[in-house]
C-alpha cells in the first residue's frame, strides 16, 4: 500500500524535473562562431572603406607630443571635450618641458573638465618628463619605448605611433572598436589586449591604422551602444549581432 501511495508523487517529481530540463535547454543561446573567413573580413574592410575613406583621428594636434597629451586626456572623455580643453592648454604649455615641470595643482585645474584630472595630471607630467629626460624631447617611435612613459598603455601607444608616425604597431582598441568587433564576430573577447591580438591576426597589417579610425567613426555615427541604427548601416548584411534593430 505504501508503494502505491508513493508512485504518483514520484511520477509528478519526474515530470517536474523533465519540464525544468526542457526549460533549461530552451534558454541556451546559440553559439556564434568567429568570422575568420578571409573573404568576409575583406568584405567588412571594403564596406568600411566605402563609408569612411577619409577616417582619421579626431583629436586635434600639431605633433606627436600634443597627440600624446590629448590621448591621455581622452580617457573616459569625449574627443569634443578634449579638443575644447587643449585649445588653450597647448598655448599655456607649448612644449614637453612646459608640461614636465608644470605646477601639478595648476595643471589639474586646467584639465579638470576632462575628468579624472588628478591621475591624468600625474600621467601627463610623468610622460612629459620621460620624453624630455630620456628621449631628447621627442616622443619615441617604437612601442617598446613609448610604453616606458608613465600613463601610456597600448591604446595610447597605438594612437600616437599610428597617427603621428604612420607606424603600424598594433590596433587601437577603444570602446567603439571593442563593441563593434564583437558585434561583427571578429572577436568574442572583452579584454582589449586579447581583442587587439584577435584583430591583428585577422587584418592585414597595412589596414591596422585605418581600420581603427573607420570603426571608431562608425561607432560614433551609426553603430551606437544602446540603439544601433541598422537601417542605414552598410555593414548590416555582414552582421549577426543579437541587438540589431532590424
């Protein structure tokens, strides 16, 4: 008699477990494969070239050192705001020496609108002293050397070397490049260093510099973070992102 009473309960328990299992399976998202096909990569580059043949760095500068300072200031800040600040900043501090031996409190106040001004002041003064005291007042032309400057990581190094000197040392990975590279299945990594390695393996080296500028322009003008404007995107047929708006 006891066995007969337990049977319905056990059957119901098995049915409940089965339903839970089916729900779990249904929630699994399909795995997206990396787009490593050279023809597809070439098609992406072609579409970017069609849309942004004249893409370039939008930070205003007259030389490599000014670009170095502007790039440090651009962390967590828009290029538009940086360009507003450096308009007067480079008049007040016209040389690497002027920045290297600037009054920290005064420089903090000068760059305050860009945010994180205390850390940026330390980086700018440290990098400027490195340029003056170790590199004769000239921003070095190799990634190994430029990375020895305080406050300079690979992103800043790639911006300066690529834009100021035309040296393809790597791929600039900012928030736009990170977002769009994932949407286009060129990488599935979130770490900028790993994303850069993925892109360097996929792209011809002669495209590294321009590709970053083009993707940044596309991210600012069309492929926004919250609501990409897929209706006007010429890359839409090549994109399988889950957050497409069409």
